[in-house]
């Protein structure tokens, strides 16, 4: 069985990737997160047989030596790193926290991993936010032009990682995927929050009237893409994962309203746009499609229905959880 370490295993994307690995039954997996393991309502892999999975609570900013000890004992062939301070708007309040995790912490980790002979590939989960506004379907060689502290911190981390690839043959492969969604997502994200607000008869705030164009793609489609990149992606390259087209945030909320049989105009309120909000967020994923045979399979309507079903199943628990982002350094 192949050995994989998933850093950021408590994250929405990281936990779904673990769920996919466990479904394949070909991997031994270690999950790493700075927080304690979440409950089954937020971790899809909890429904699996976990005999090939082990979790460790480790903060990369403070306990990197402990992680190194675990890695040297386990000797993973693959490390997939989802760990990040990932929210855009709050990054303006404490930008140093974002740079510490997304740039400094990543650099410290790479400096240790560059000497590990057992490591075949380090898959780093970046973000198209590093490009700034993505008008037109831009490719992987597009210049970076970040417009928020979050995006700048991710760009800095990405550039730092490539110096290790260039100078030490560090087996880096980078992934930049668009807006993921699905069951088990953090509740402050627009899709699950909209579903819960509709059930609670609360108004959904649409920043800038919800005109910003996003590229929503189901989390399982992204996990399949990341698995293909882990196994077959070329070291030293960046791969985009994205749907066929973008959609305005307001139109996603309209779809949710229709699926939940409510009047869209009665459940939304327009508010001021967020600082640094990019107008469009669309990227070209033809490289992954042509090289790896990857294609998204789950339609937005199907994915939204599955997410509504998840909220309905665990609603009594979910409404006890915060619906706003809570910052943890």
C-alpha cells in the first residue's frame, strides 16, 4: 500500500481527499492538523473503515520537529498539503498571521522535506487568488498579481517552494483549483450558510449584489483531480482544476432558492462589496484534462442538492455551530 500524509486533514478539501483515498483501499494515510479532529458531521471519512488511517494533532508553526519525527518513521511516498490560513476578508485584519502560515511556515516545512529521500512527490494546494482578477480563462503561466494579504501570502509561499524545486530537486507539484463546495463544508461559506439561512428565514447578504463571478466545482471532482496529480502530475509543474464556466454568486443563491422552494428576492439583501474582491475568478484547466484525463463530473445542481441533503441530515447539530468565520492563529 502506498503511504500518504495529508497535512490540513481537518480542512474541507483535506478531509474529502482522505475520504477518497480510503474509498480506494490502496493507501496508508496519516492526517495532520493543528486542531483536534472534527466530528463526523464535518468529516466525510468518518463513515469509512479507518484501519489504514491515523490522525495527529500538530501545529506546523510551532511543532515542526514533532512532524518530522512522525514523517521519518512513516516514510511517506506522498505528502499533500492543504494547510493554510485560507480566508480572504479576515486577512486584512491580521496579515502577519496569514504570512506566517502560508509563507514562512511553508518555507520551514520545505526546508526539512527537501532532504527526505523517501518522498516521491510533495503536492501543494495553492489558490488562483494569486492571479488577482481572472478575466478570461487564464493558464498556469499567467503572472501572479495578488490583491489581498491572503493572496499575497499564498503567492509568497508558492514562489518560495519553487526555489527548493529549482535548487534541490524538491519533488514539488502545485494545484490551483477554483471555488470548492459540497457537503461537510465550513458553515460560513456562502453555499452552506445560504441553505441554513433559508431554513432559519434569515436574509442572505450578497456582497456587491452577488455580481462577482466564481467557478464553483464540487469537492469530489477536485479530490479526483488532486489524486491524479499526486500519481501522474509532472514534478515542477502547476495544474489548474476548474469547471467549464463561471457563475455569479447571486445566480448560485438563486439555484439554492429554487431547490428549496423559496422566493429568491425575499431571502437576499445586497450589501457593500468586500475590500479587494476580484471581479472574476475563472481559470483554464485544459492542461489537467489533456495530460491526466481529468474532467469534472458532478453538475452544480446535483452538488447543491447533495449539500442541502447534508444540511437537512445534520441540521440539529449544525445550527449549534458558528455561522461566521472564527480566526485562529
